[in-house]
């Protein structure tokens, strides 16, 4: 079984662009939660269930804010890992290209292997 791995850098770059879009959307949701909705409970007056509904609203708000923060953290971690993979792959690819060039330069005009005075091409 062949244990080589193929990495398509263009696909990774496309995935990174998609991640950046989702990260932007997540930040937009967080901004809406924090700046527009805030953590202010609805004004329900003196209805019998007003306190319960008010508390439930605050609990749900806190849960949503926590979830969006977790999502942002996960997207950032994924993007960082993806960048590391891409950097490592591109560095390795450059190293392999450099090694192939160095080997070709070192071999230069060698046309065969010398075995006891005989050259085998």
C-alpha cells in the first residue's frame, strides 16, 4: 500500500476562503447579539409568568452568546490549523523542488557510473 499523501493547495485555499466567510458571519451574529439585542429582558409588566419568561430570555441569550463564542473559537482554530498545514506543505514543496534542483546541478554532466574504469550509461 502506498503511503503518500496528495495535498491540493488550491482546494485548501478555497476552503480557507469559505472559513473566512463563515467567521465573518459568526462575528456579525455576535455583534447583533451584543449591540442590538443586548441582555435586556422583555418588558412584560405584571403578568403572572413575566418573571419566568424574563429569566428564560436571559438564559437563552447567555446560551446563544456562549455558542457563538465557541463557534468563533472553533473557526479560528480550524483556520490556524489550515494555515499551518498550507505553510508546511508549501515549505516542503519548495524544499523538494530545491533538492531536486541541487541534485540535478550536482550531477551536471555525469553521463554514467564508473565501475572499474568502465562507464555504464
